[in-house]
C-alpha cells in the first residue's frame, strides 16, 4: 500500500488512465498537456469535451467512479458542478477539464498553455482497464 506522499501511478500514466476513462464516456477532442516546468501546481492537464451539460456530468462521473474503483483515488477538489459547463477535477499531479463545446471554444485552454507539449492519447480499449 502506498503512502499519501508517494503516487501509486506515475503522473503521465495517470493522465492516460483519466483520458481513457473520459473516452469510455464518449468525451471528444481529448488532449493531454504536459505542463511540467510551466506550472508549479500540477504536471498534466487532461482536457475533453462533452456535447451537453448532461454528458459533461456523465464524463465527470465516469472518471470519478473509475479512479475510485480502479486506483483508489479521489479528486482533491471538484469545481463546476452542478452547472457542468466546465468541470474541473484536481487529482494533484493531473488536473482534468471537461467542458461543453461552447466553453472550450471560449476558454481555449490549449492556446492559453500553447507552449506545453501535447501527449498522444492512448486509444487502446484496454488502456484504462489496467
């Protein structure tokens, strides 16, 4: 059993798991940004889109339940519920942003952090299953 100061899964792998869980709930335009060296509070952003507020909430719920069940991890903080236009989930080393298309277009997080390298999102169906 790991201590709370030692991550169970490396942050880059955790970001891939989260992207896989989001894909399981039909998130689109999934992007993983490597913000190490750019931001001091996290290592990776996972950004995804849900077509409606209901789908954004379903993506949040899927990530939350899968992270809890598969890895025993709960987010340190969640913001944006119940409106669900932009939901932020803080897993410390990975911060998840799930947005509606309108919110994603308005906030343009990828452009804001444009200098951050983009990681390939694993498309393997088993990537999040372990």
